[in-house]
C-alpha cells in the first residue's frame, strides 16, 4: 500500500491511459456503426477528442512521475556529498584531490596594428 501511495501519479497515468484507450475504441465503434456523417460527429467529438485528451493527461502525469524520481535521486546524491564533506560526518577514508588544471586553449598570435595619427597634424 505504501508503494501505491508513493506512486500515485503513475497509477493515475495508467488509469488515464486505459480510460483514454477505452474512450477511443468506444468512439470508433460508434462511428463505424452509422454511415451518416451527422450521426458520426458526436462520436468523433466525445470519443476521439476526449480519448486523446485523456491520453495526453496520462502522458503528462507519467513524465511528472519520472521528473519526481530524478529529483529524489539528485536529493540523495546531494545529501551523500554533504555528509561526506562535513567534518566528522564521513568515515575519513575518502581523500579529496584537487581537480587537475585543464590545459589552456591555444591562442592565435596577436597582430600589431599600425599606429595612425589622429588630428590635423601632418
């Protein structure tokens, strides 16, 4: 039960996807049952657009759940780094080394511009 409570957004996403697919199938059966376009429009509007809306909402919920997982993972990593850096917080067996300096990019030789007299003196 705790797992379901922590994954409520994924559960809603799956339920929305199932409801959206069922709505699309129901709309398709309604449209295929009549040859008249005037009778097909309500099925297209309610079944087609409603089903696509539910599928879109479920996709957004699933992506939101993935983002929550990533944020939780980043929080755990940050907490572990802070505990390792804290004085007395770590085991003392981790050695911190200074990052190696990166080589400077090669520079193009600078060109000297000729001096130009400014003013009216000639």
